[in-house]
């Protein structure tokens, strides 16, 4: 599970065996995880985050969208 960034208690990562999927990132906060598609940034799945946490997670994905895509391409190239 390559970790892209840890910020404000949120960890952004993807699973190394998901090459066949479109670019995405998982965002973990404590014991909750949400999955976001990258282009365009949109929520794919939420497992336990409340609305406030989802907003912060989404903001982080938007903030680091270029870096996430770059790391995805590097890893799966």
C-alpha cells in the first residue's frame, strides 16, 4: 500500500494491486476510509467518515491531485 502523503491525521494511499482501475486514492482517518476517483475528483465509497471528515478528505485530494496522479503513474508504469 504505497502511502502518498500524511497530513492532518489523514493518510492518502492506494493499493498496489489495483492497476486495472482508473486512478484513485484511499483516504484513511483513524479507523475510517473513503475512496476518491481522481479525474474528476469524486467520492467513490465511504466507510465510516462523517460529513466533516469527508469534506476535509476531499479538500486534501483536491489539494494534492497532481501529486496523487504523478505517484499513480510512477508506480504503475
